[in-house]
C-alpha cells in the first residue's frame, strides 16, 4: 500500500471500527511523505466524533 490515511484522523473518526481498506486512498490529498513510496493522506470519508457529540442532545437536559 503506497497511500495510508493519517492515523490521528482514524482515531478520532466515527468510523474508526469500520474496515476502510476499500476506500480510494490513492485519490486522496497527500499531506505527508514519510518514506519513499509511502504517502499519508487526508481521508475524505473522515467524520469527527467531536462533531457528532456536538449534535447529540445533552442526556441530562442541560444547555450547550
């Protein structure tokens, strides 16, 4: 594999437990070249867990 998603993005993604190996990483924007032949990309399928939390109602009924 010559293109790999940025690991910190995967860790903070709502799809972190999904198998993303079939995503077109070679078509995504390269953000870093770590070794010859290995490119780190910004995943276009990333969905932030923080954004999802912001959209979730407060279970205790408090204000946001």
